[in-house]
C-alpha cells in the first residue's frame, strides 16, 4: 500500500510540470529554445526519478519516466505556440 501511495503522490506532483512550464513561458522566463537545450538533462532526470520512485524493475521505471518525457515535450510545444502568438 505504501508503494502505491508513494507512486500516486509522485505522479500527482510531476504531472504538474506542464502547468509550471506554461506559466514560466507566459511570464517570459523560459522559451522553447531553452527548454529544448535542457531536454537531454530532463530525460536523464526523469529516468533517475523513475529509478528512485519505482521498484528496481526496468519496465516500471520506463512506465514512470515515459509519460514525464512526453509531457515535457508537449510543454515545449505549448511554449513554442505561446511565443509565436506573442510575435503576432
């Protein structure tokens, strides 16, 4: 039961990442180019967090890190559209 609660808590916190990135982009603090440069580090960080938060099974780690990476790149795409709308 404690593993399930820990995993749900981690998913709840980490799924707020796109909202945070969109707010930072709206505030003009980050742009999509900066986020793309950081993407390598984010992938490594997501895999490390997946290794720490889940069981030692590789499949579970990838199931945890995969959605985070996809959400990150969706956030980069949203940041791009925000920047593009500012220019027009």
